[in-house]
């Protein structure tokens, strides 16, 4: 399961980096937002994405148990979205040895 989660996370990271860089080369985010903001579906999709980011971040807070690390990840998730989320999962997966149970991924970290 670890290789599958790693593959999916890498794929999400690659896709998001590609589409983000491509979009950034064509138009900056400020002018795009100004142009798209009147569309109610844009606002609904944006709210949906940020609510999802918030839910993911709550899992990060629960796992990390460090206010500083949680705040760091909040900033990354709210600014980079799925790029940061895929990165977080990849970082967590690196701490799991090959063949080790993934229960550790879904439990709280033990403070050193």
C-alpha cells in the first residue's frame, strides 16, 4: 500500500505543479481571480477547495501535536493547496519502512 500511496502522491504533485506552472505562465493569479470572481461556480469551487484544505489540515494538527509545525503546514496548505498536501503525505510515507504497517500513518505522532 505504501508504494501505491507514494505513486498517487507523486502523480498529484506532478499534475498540480504542471497545471500551476502552465497557468502562471499565461496569467497571474490576481488578474485571474479578478476576472473569475463574478462567476458563482468559481466562488463555490474555491470555497469547496479551501474547506477540503482545512479538513486535511485538521488531520495534520492531530498528527503533529506541535503548534509551530501545524502553523507551518497551515500556511503551506492554504497557499499551495494540493501541492503541499501531496508533499506532506510523501514526507510522512518516508518515515514508514518497507513492509511496515500503515497504521502509523493514521495515528498520532509520539513526541520525542
